[in-house]
C-alpha cells in the first residue's frame, strides 16, 4: 500500500466513533449510532463523536429536525447535511 493511502480517508472515517445526536443520555453522553431491526425509536442522526461534542445544542437540534423531516421512504436511510447550507439554522 502506498504511504499516502495509509493516513486519513475511508479507514479513518470508519474507525471514528459514531454516535446518535438525536438521543442524548442524561449524563451528557450519546447512544451509539443505529437502531436494532424492528425498533420503534425515531430515525438516528449520526455524526462522529468529535463533531457531536463540538457543535452547539441548537445546531444539533436543527440537524435532528431536518433528518426527521426528510422522512425515510425506503429501506435505505435518507442522508441530510449536519449543518444548514447558508450558515443559518433551519
């Protein structure tokens, strides 16, 4: 493998700890990303833990709201950007 492939990229992205910002725990931590099959929990909005701790609570709420408004219609999840396009909250 070439040296420039070993740093960053897909390997780093997969290795990150992904959490659901739509379901915070009472102690300030987050649930792991995803749902079990047949779960009645609302659609998860998953981001890396580093990003989840960095963004404000209003940005988290905006991202979760947009994810749930997108209403998944098929077996694959609907992707929604974490931040609003023009910098403002939606």
